[in-house]
C-alpha cells in the first residue's frame, strides 16, 4: 500500500452483497487493516493475476507437454517389460511341462 500513498487515489463505488461485506469486515479485523486497504489489495491481486494469466497458461501447457512426453516413454518401457515377462513365463511353463513329462514319463 506504500505505492498507493504516492499515487493519487480515485474513489470507486462497488456494490457487493451484505454477506461479502461482512466477510471483508471480518478479514480486515483479523489482519489489522482497513476494509478499503483489503479491497485495494484484492483488486491489485486480481489485476496482477489477469495480466499474467496468458504467461501462466503458456507455462502450464509446456509443463503438461513435458510430463506427457515423459509418461509416454515410461508407458513404452513398461509395455516392453510386460512383453519380456510374458515371454519368460511362457518359456518357464514350457520347460516345466517338459520336465514333468520326463519325470512322470507321460
């Protein structure tokens, strides 16, 4: 709020519900601030969020793409491991049958 004290403040009227007004009053009391300061901070936060929303969307999309590529590699390696395991199990079953035939003479 120190920045705002240097700037000229312009009054703005905003209509809000009584419920929101009481929430703002409670928050202001808890934080030892005035309701006006709390509302100003909220407006500044929303403005900052909206200004950088496109950048955040771009960054989050890049992260999602990176995770997706890594997951594809992981799934591919898991499929290879499952295929090797299946081949090993088939070979073991075949050898077990061969050994039982030799032991039991069937």
